[in-house]
């Protein structure tokens, strides 16, 4: 029995040591990666005039780099694929610790913004932050279904079933984040239309707008604008944004609604995300809107 | 409780610790622990069906004693019928009632008589086919005088519900397992080491092979019209590996876990895809079931020592019943029938026992081209039969294979092709294991294999634990 336990202990130790070794490149990249492409926490020195916050729909819709060049303003897209409001709140908090408040703050406000869902959404996107509780996400993530204590305490184990994600994080491959302008639309493979998100499971309505207040509350000196990225015609017919329009009227916050624009299906990669043609159209429309605002000083 | 679930990772060390460190000096306490642990293991799925196991246990425990004490053959037989009626009655009701009702209605409908009967809302208890066969073999062996009835209800309860093999086998014989339960066990390093190796290899086959094949198999069988013939053929091949990885993986984990508790269960798989003909395949696939049918059905029917027509009838009966054992669906019966048709020519030529050596290509690194051809043919035949096993109905199976010549439709994706790496790894591992060469004498190399397997399992592990296919039988 003793020999068995000794051998089993040695094997477990060797396996755990290997898991630690596999963790090193992830943590190394987390701390040191600070080139043109930056990670979530590398947000210092941006000081954007205009910040857009949202999920993958903001990410896919807006080319903040192009918009910055065309308007002459420093525009930053603080978006993240699959991240929800409570996580974006944390991200905004991190951004504001290192940068001044923007003059204009565009908050994505549409039914596809996953306000209060608690199921684990795109967990793979923030695996690199979990071990050692990077960015203080642990308390935040406990609220989500699929939370495991071992994600935080056992190295590498959280990459179970996700070898591709491990390679991306270990090699420091970027997640499409531009150092100066934040997330940028994907450039490759966007013409291919993906399978449609089933209409019958899509609840295209918003009941609570408390999450708008939570984001808005962090930027008291910014001018707030609600923005609705484009949406496919199939979803457009189903959408119900009564709560958002009511909020806009009651709080005197402008609503920049591109959801009502009837874009052709050829401008979407699926029902909720535009492709590169849709992104060009959206970016041009955003540029025109910002120019119309005419409230900013030319730099 | 699933072997590939976090619950089992906690359950196993607790039971192991209590078994070897708290109850080791007291055999009765150790057996009671096994019994309680087994009921917890099963009840984790649905505690309500523990009553069925308890009923089967009590009936066969009492019947066993009655058979032994009965003064004459006629009374012994009467008690045996009680066991058969209870066990097959439970199995028939929970597994086959709806099948017979539906076919009864269909038969009358085809004669133009409209029948109005509704099927029953019956949940199939996990593992029912396994433990009922196990208890049946106990009563039959006592009736035949091959075994003494036990007077220890706890030991007998532990035998029926022994958690490593309760829900998906191997289907143990009382003559093998019960004496081990009634004798003191000792832990040996070799047995513990072999147990851990089997658990690791079983997990590899389940997680890396079966679970990675499953989505592509489902994709092909759910919508065969959408795919080209090459994709559908690959889908069928992947199913061959899925069911092998799933079932033999479970058996390996079961046998390995039993070893940790000092038990030796019977071998259930001996590298079946290295078989050179169908007869050899059935000596290597689900051995505990095929030998059960051989000993308790085929031989009592006369086996091969009767006239040729009767012998052929016996072969058909054993294969068809074996198919029906798997489930109440004509697809399983067709699957059994196909195997019978493949077996009969060998049987008639007297070549069904030609390839009986356990180790193929012994002492060689590779099989000969002739052996390779034989293995390829057998695998192809088995794969075609698996299509019937996997399809929801006979029509779908026919439709699936009819589309194999289609050029139109989606070709295999690169991800689907990539998935074949798992089965390729399993084949390579099995090839080395057939001569015990997977685990080198050199420690660093052996440990390298262990750790590589553990890492591959980790990176292949799905968040959603998938059930073992054979649980449904």
C-alpha cells in the first residue's frame, strides 16, 4: 500500500508540476504582453475622446481605428466577445482607473445585449485571467453558472476541452484588440454566412435597463449616448426596444438606433453580427453621426 | 454516477480510504461498506430504482437457498422458475413492454383491425440488463450444482450491486465474484498499479476516442441527406470507434476500479478490431455477455452437438437474442441477424475456431498483409452492422447506407478528419497493449506515456459529461 501511495503521489506531483509548467507561458504573456496588441488589462494611456462599450455586436460593427482617422477624434471600442454587463462594468472600471472619462460614452443598448444572463457565456475568453484571480474577477464570476472552484486553484485545468484556446493564450495571440482603438472587426472569413441563430429561442426584448445606469454611473461627466448596432431583418422584426426608448426619453439620453436600418442579409455573418461590409457601413454611419454631433473640439 | 464525473473523483477516494483503512480487519464491515457504496453510486442516478435491485437481490438470495435445500430436481426447477419469472419479468416490463405493445398494434393494423392501446410511460432503469443477468446466473449455477448458495445476505447484496460493474458490466458470474466477496482481500501494489493503468486507458478511450467521435456520428445519423457518401462512411467508421471506446473504456475503468478494491473481474474486451473473422470478433467483443449466452442459452439448446439445421437455428437464436438484449428495437434484432449471417458460413465450413490465439502477430511489430486484409474485412463487416445498431430504425439504416455512393453533399470537414486521431491513438495503444508493450520497462518512458495520456485526456475533456452508451442497455 505504501509503495502504491508513494508512486501515486509521485505521479500526481509530476502531473501537477506539468500543469504549472503549462501555466507559465500564460502568466508570462499576461504580465508582459504590451505591444501594439494588448490584453484586457493593458488599458493605460489611451484617454479616448469617445468610448464605445458593448459585446461582440459592438466589436464586429465598429472599426474604431478607421472612425478615429475619419473624425480626427480618439475613438476606443471597449468591447469584448461574449462578455456581459457585470463583466463590462469591471472592464470599464479598469479602463477608468488608467484613463480619463471620455467626453462621449456610447453604451450598447439593444435586446441582444445579454444583461442579466447567468449562464457561462464565452467562458474561454477570460480563462487567462482566472488563475490567481487576475483582475479580481473571482467574486464577479461566482454568479455565473459553470463556475468551478478549480478554475482558480488548479493550474491549467480550466483549459479542459479547450486545447485551441490554451495555444492562443500561451502563445500570446491577440484577441483582435488594437492598442489605441480597442476591438476591431475581424478581417478574415467574414463573408461566409454562419448558421442562423434559431429565431424561436431568441428573446428580443428588454425588461430592465438597470444595467445602463450601472455603466452610466461610472462616467458621470461624460455625455451618454445609447447605441443600437445593426441587426438582421429577421431579428429586426422581432425586436422590442420599448424599455430602451422609454429610458432614452425619460433620462434625455439620445438613442442612436441602427437596428431600424434595414440592411441586406449579405451584410451579416449571422443574425446578430455584421460582416466586413456591414462593418464598413456601420463605421461610416457612426462617423457621420459623430460629425453631426459637432460638439467636440477639433484636436 | 458517471465514472467521468467530478462526483466520482470524490466518491472513489472516500470509499477506497474507508475500505482499506477503517473496515479492513472486518470482512463483514468491508462488504457492508461495498453494499452501501454501491447503492449510493446507483442511487445518485435515481434512488427510486434501488428497490428493483433490492427486489432482485432478495428474490435470488432466497431462491438460491431454496434450490439448494430442495430435495428433488422438480422442486429445484420450480424455484428456478421463480427466479426466472421475477428477473425476466422485471426486465420484460421495464425494457420490452412498449415494444410488444407497439408491435401488437402494428400487427393487428396490418390485418385491417384497428387496435386502441396506449404505450406505457416507463423509464428504463440504468443497468437493468446487466444486474438481472448477473443474479440469474447465480440461481442457474446453484440449480446446476456448480455453486453453493450463500447464506450471507450482505455478501450477496454486494455481489449483485458491486458498483464498479453494476451499470454496464462486465456481467460477472457468481462463481467468479462471490467467492472473492466472501474471502478476505489484500491490497497488492501490482494490482493497484494495474488498476490505475486500466482506469487511465479506459478514460482515454472514453474521453479522447468516444466523446470526440460522438458529435460527428450524431451529425451524420441525424441528417444523412446533407452529407456526401465519404462523410457518411467516415461517420459509420467513427461510430465503430465511438462504441468501442465508450464500452471498452467503461469496462476498463470498471475492472481497474475493482482491482483497487482487491477484486479481479473477468476480461470483457480483447482488442476486438484486430479480429480476423466474425467468430474471433465475438470471442473478443463483450466477452461477458457472449459467454453468458453461450453457457446459459446456446449449450442448453444443444449448441453445435445437434443436427446441422438445429445447430444453425441455435446460432440464429443466440445472435438474435443477443441483439434483442441490447434494446427493444428491430434495429438491434437486425444487427444480431447480420452477425448470425456472417457467422453461419464459418460455422458450416468448420472454420469458426480457426483464429483462437489470443495475441495477433505475436512477437512482430506489424501484422502480415494477409492478416491486415482479414482484419480490414472483419472491421468493414462489423461497421456495416453497427449502422443498424446506431440508426433509429431499419429504414434510416438502409437510407444511410444507400447514400454511401452519393458524391453531392458536404465532404468530411478538416475537424472531422482531425477527430480520427483519437481512434488512431486507441488502435496504436491497443496494438502495443496486446503484448503488454504500452508501458515500457524504463520508468521515465512509462511515466511519459502516463502523463501524455493524462494531458490529452485533460485537453479533450468536455464540460458536459456524456453518458456511457451501454447505460441504456
